[in-house]
């Protein structure tokens, strides 16, 4: 598999790749990720919808620190992911 999936459920952001699923707390008012704008070796630019705002907001997620904190070889792991798709 060369792509990962980004989604949200309740107060969690969910990132899935292969058999790995990472869940981490998202802002309380997150409704969903509407668009994946860019994937750059662990750095993700997304358009996000929050309850308190009618407009979409550009957000940034950096997966390198997350993977390193979980003792993954971030460089090796991220080299496998060519694309991130939105679960919507």
C-alpha cells in the first residue's frame, strides 16, 4: 500500500497506513478534514472544518515527532507513503 488515510472521529484524528492506526487528540471543535492539500514526507497540509467557523481553515500536521515518540524509524516509515487520502 502506498497511501495512508486521514480521518477524524469525535475528538480524535486518525491516521491509518497498512496495519498501523494512530489516534491522537484533535481540537474539541473539529468536525472533519475536508481536503488533503499536500503530503511532504510526514508533513501534512489539510483544510479543516470547525464547529465555531463557517469557513474552512488550513491546518498543518507534522507526523515526524509522533512517530519518533513511538520509537518508529520515521524516515523509513514515511518513505513508504506516497500519498494521503481523505476518508470522507
